[in-house]
């Protein structure tokens, strides 16, 4: 008896999902169901998720999607309502955390929030009106700390930009010259709150940190607060820039004044990694959110490379069995990666011109991602 096996081909352009999923359009009435179980909820818990979709027809390639991560005590509905007029041509997707918090170190929640976001992003990449290459994250406070976890721990290249507001890296997330992720529960008496597994962030993403020098909750210059020891905001941005390939010195403490505001900018790698110093306490007011909007280039959708690859590459059969075949009509010589939904690499290889056969016989049934150059695609294997 055939097993249902989903094989998501992630080539940065989403061609579609088999079993009629390719026709699905994400709307405000869509139910995105993500259930996780852990020590606090052994029988499972479903994350509430709010969705806001811009009016009108989606641009070619789909709308960019912005995943909103609220602060401690907040919820997705409040974040979506706050942001929908600022990011008005992004699809907004705003989950609510367990006990109104996200699991970083000493919160009430021990939920697997990083896994939830990974699954959420993969699901978003399956909708026809979502640009699978332009999944962005914006987190504030506790949500900013989760955004930093995603930056460090998630390697889905469809997440092209991460914005962390009023929460910089902590010593748990970066110590001894290395980024870390937790191997189990966080907080408690464990050294560095249980962040004990070295990890290397992927390169190529844009990253924005906005922190306020007069923040009375999260110290801009670093130090202990809310049960966590923070790095200084400027040092944290510099460390992120180094992870993305920057080899120079940390920028001057003065920064560059942003005209017409009281903000100062610290830009690395031609604007790929940016830190903004403000003076708005523990908050991100509308004029700072406008900076985020500009940083994300609002609704710029670049599809020329994607469409070129769409014309060159086809995969079949669809649905597929133990053997996936990829046909290229042009010289290709592109590396592919097969990942599970958490972003873990299962196999890799090179696609040549003509037909390349990829054996899936040793892969268990489930949802997967296949990444090739600048496309993201999905299919189903039976």
C-alpha cells in the first residue's frame, strides 16, 4: 500500500504542491494548524495564528510574508492589528506564544517555538500567493529574542530577512566565540540557560537590530536583565555581521545620524546587517517601524532569476515515488539540498543538464524541502 510522502522542492520559487495544494491561496480565513507537544502540554497544543492579507491581486511571484512575534504578555492578534497599516503590502502572519510568551530562557513557556516557526515558514512557502523567497520575521522584546534564535538556529533560505527589536543577543546565544542553541529545556540552573549546542548561522540573510539606549528593561550596554545576561547591542550586531562574512573592525560607537530622527545607524556589509540605536525606552514607535519597512524594501518582488529557472527546470513524476527526476533544458550544474521541515540536511548533490535522478528510497515518509539555486518548489510523493 502506497504511503503519502510529501517532498517539498525548495528552489526559492514555489512551483506548487501536489494533491491540488498548488491551487491553494492563503487568506484571512485560512486555518494554519501547527500542533506541538512537550512537557507542559503532553497531549499537544495548537498555536493560534492570525493572518492579514493585502487587498487586490498578488504580484507576480506572490506577496512577501512577514511573521510577527509579539512581546511577553502579548498575542498575535494585537501584533497583526498594530502592523497591518505599516506593512500594508506584506501578508502578515502572527502566531501567539504559549502562556503569551516565547521560550528563550526563563519564560513560563518551554514550548518548541523554534520548531513551530520552522514549520510555519514551510507551510507559508506552499501557498500560491506567498513569495517563498521573501519570508521575513519581525520580533519585539521577547519576540525579538525568538527572532534571534531563528537567525541562529533555522537555515531555511526562504527566510530572507530577520528584524529583532528591543532585544539583542544574550550570552546564552553567543559565548566563547560561538553561537549556541539549547539541546533541551531552557533556563533553570544549567550553564548559559541550557544553550549548549554549537551552531553556525547560514549566510545571505538581511538582519536588522533596533535597540534603545534608554531602554529601562533590556540594558543597551549589556548585562543581566529579565533572567538573562545580554551582550551590548552594538557588539551583538557586530557579531552577527561577522557571522555573515564581515571581516573589519566594529563600527564606531557614534554611528551615523539618521536625518530627521534621533536614531543612529550602524551598517555592515553594505546594509545587509544593520543596527539602529534609538531613544524610545522599551518600545518600537511608528517612526522606527517605518525604518523596518524601508529596510525590508516594502513589497519589492524580484522574480527574474526565479522565472528563468522555472523555464529551465522541471521535476517529475508529480506525485513522485521512490525516484524523483529533475530535467533541465539548459546547462545547470546547480547544487541541490534535501532538508526536513526543521531545516536539517538529509542529502545533497549536483543537478546536471538533461535528467538527474534523485533516489528517495531511503527517505521516510514526511514533508521535505529540496533547494536548488533560486527556486523553492513542492511536490508529493506516493
